[in-house]
C-alpha cells in the first residue's frame, strides 16, 4: 500500500507560494533619505572643490 486511499479521489496539490509583501513605507522613506544625503554630500564636495580650486 504505497499510496493512501485519498490520493486516488482527491489529489494532493502543493501549497501555492504567497506573493511577496511590498516594502513597508518606512523602508522606502529611509532609503530615499539616505539617497538624498549621499547626493547632497557629493554635491557639497564638488561645490567646495570648485570654490577652493577655481578653474
């Protein structure tokens, strides 16, 4: 008896994987703030370099 009786009339289906949850709003806002800080820092360095060492 390799198969249980129920598998003949009601085949067992594997569970459907759940859809991934979207990122929480706090994570998105935090990533945007970090990106703005990095870009702002880079602009400050470029501006300071252009001011201290003009063309």
